[in-house]
C-alpha cells in the first residue's frame, strides 16, 4: 500500500482499507501463489493473459490480486490528488 490506511479518509475509512488490503487482497495473493506453486514466476499481466486456460484458481485469484493492486495505485490521498489531472486520453 503506497500510503497509510487512513490517507483516503473521509472518502474511504481506515477499517475498510485494512479489510481490503490485509484480508481480501492478502487472500488473493496467497491463493494465486498456491495456484502457481512450482511454476516459474511471471508478471501478473502475463499470467492473466492465459487465465481462462489456466483455470478458475488462477483466473479468480490472479484477477483479484490485479484488481486490488490497480485499486491501490489509482487512488491517492486528497492532498496528492488535488495536484493531478486526467490524461489527455481521458
């Protein structure tokens, strides 16, 4: 997590951030590690490219990890967010 749990308050409260990071995301990471145990480590996007063929354990847990990792990096504390603007593409 690139910021403290309380950094997104009052928009997202600390208990919600802790549950999502320490429980939900941690479970996805543990399960994708278990599902790929014994395999070569690959970047998550490469792993997800073949997720349908790899089966539900990889698809669901890899997708859950990817979505949460994306979530953490796309959100920002208010003070930091005020200094950013959408890209030209948006």
